[in-house]
C-alpha cells in the first residue's frame, strides 16, 4: 500500500480528520495523504457561520480560530413573519468566516502537523484493492489501507459506500451584498427568517454579516431542506421577493447554488476500508449548519482509524453506532426531528402559534438541547 490513510477533500471535515490523527495517532500522520481537487485558498460557497461548538473542537487541538479574519455575531435572530426569539451568547453567538481563509488555515495547520496534502488532484473513483482501497485520480492511482470520504455534498467516495452520490440533499442559493450596498446598522446580527415556510419552502432565508476585502458586507441566501416530497418551488422568485421587502434588488447580484447533504440515522456512514465524514456523511438538517459538524466527524473518524490500525481490522462496523451514540450524533438526531416537525407544518396559523406564542419554548429547546454538544 502507498499510504496508511487517504483523506479525500481538504475542507473542514478532511482537515479535522487529519488534525485529530496528528494529535491522537501521530504515528499515522506521516503515512496519511489528503487529496484535494482545488488549491487553497479556494472558494467555497457557504454562509461561513461557525457556532462555538466548532471553536471548542479547535481549542482542544490547540488552535485559536481568532487568528482567522472574521465577523463576530452577537445576536442570532430566529423569526416567522416578524416575531420569534433571539439568542445572545457570550462572548459571541457565532463567528462568520470567509471559507477560503478558514479552510486554508485548517489545511495548512494539518500540513504543518505532518500530514501530506496534495492539491489540484481530483479523485475520480474509489475501488477495492487487495487489503485496502485504490483511489483513482486525474493524476494516477494510489492505494491505502483506509480511505476517508471528506469530499462534500457531492461525494465521489460516498458512491463506494452507498452506491449513490447524494440523496438527502438540501438546496441553497446565496449571494453577497458588497460593502458599498451594506449599511453599518445591525452588523453584529445574524437573521434566520422562516416566513418562506408559508410559500412551501422547508427552510428559511438568512442574512449574515461577512467580511469582503476586510470591509463589512452581507451574505444573503435561502435554505430549502427538501425532506418532504412536496412540489419543488423555484427558489429565485421567493428569495427575490424576500429581498425586495428589505429594499434589495436581487437581480443586481450574482446568485450561486450548492447543495448540503443532511444527516439521516438510517444512512450508511462506512464500508470496509472506508469512512465518511462531514457533508459526505450528512450534517444538520434543521439549519444546514455544517462546519462544526464537519469538525466533529473528523474527531470521531480519527479515533475509528486509530482503533482500526491498532487491531488491524478495517470493517468499520462500529462507526455508525459510535456516531449515533456520540454527543454530536445525539444532537444531529434531535435536529433532524426538529426539522421534520417544523418543516412538516404547512399551516401558517400553526407556524404563528409556534413562533409567536410558543417562541420561549423553542428558544429553550434550541439553547438546551441543540448546541454546546462539543463543549
Ligand atoms: C450556500 C451554503 C451556505 C452554507 N452556510 C453555512 C453556514 O453559515 N454555517 C455552517 O456551519 N454551514 C454552512 N453550510 C454548510 C457547510 O458549507 C458544509 O456543511 C461544510 O462545508 C461541510 O464541510 P466538508 O469538509 O464536509 O465539505 P466541503 O467544505 O464541501 O469540503 C469538501 C472538499 O473536498 C474537495 N473535493 C470535492 N470533491 C473532490 C474530489 N472528487 N477529489 C478531491 N477533492 C474533492 C472540495 O474541493 C472541498 O475542498 C452552507 C452550505 C452552503 C452550500
């Protein structure tokens, strides 16, 4: 075998797997290779909001995320037709990063800690080889005892596990409002507006602050989970209408789209010699939060890999159970149930009852049961 471990993808999930390997199984790090199709710093479509759970994980790796330029969001507002609740945590509710900077910092730190990173190398296929897997790339084939699929929502590695590329994917549209169109007001607020549920969307529109060339800008977009097979709405006019209410002409901006693969406990997360992490495995269905969970999967995968090499046993039979029983897995299951409940209610009257009258209960549930899983 050319390597002990090949990690496909150098986003948060792949970098986290490598960083945790370097920490918990340093003997494996020099024999681990990350293959990345792009070149850091590479663009990644994302709101860039990372909750404190991501920070907790990075702190345990001895990394200080404040090294990376970001905007601090003091208050996260959740609302339906103007009313709901907000969460204000100390010192911040969440931080918003440009993903190119965050991801290159993560990948570079993994490289500094002894893991090899080969960029501009696209993985085409992963197939069984004697005692491991062969990873076919646009530059040739290499082999490893174990492969980690950290290649995002459209994972190629996932095909070798589940026979399918995606499934369970949410649709997202996003655009940036440049600094010159951004007012200085409410720059420390992030807004999740669920009014679009009334228009058949299983999700919300967001409005986050962000940094663009060191200046404050806004990141706007729409998340549609697609958990229920209702008629598929065209997201553009719905987002455009929501933006018009804020005085923005969406036609003036460039729209981008990318899916998120969401967590389902019934899914497959591993196969002999293969583990899936991050979007390739499935992240939060309720808000589409993926960065902290990608980091969390990396920690679980590194422990799984360490045990596999210690026992020379690569079935990864127990990985799914370890995910489901972990604090992260428990929270993912709760978030899935919340998403199923919230996005399953089509009646605007019942949504109003939840957001206007029972908002204190929702706030309590979110603060008590859905965050701080990585503390
Ligand atoms: C529009 C949008 C907004 C979002 N906003 C937020 C947010 O505000 N907060 C939040 O927490 N989450 C957000 N998410 C989700 C978050 O972006 C993902 O969950 C997260 O990036 C998952 O990390 P990952 O490492 O699993 O995958 P990715 O970040 O997608 O990284 C995968 C890596 O693999 C590489 N790769 C892919 N295919 C191959 C291949 N065949 N060969 C080699 N390399 C490959 C890619 O280039 C990439 O570097 C958003 C997602 C979208 C689409």
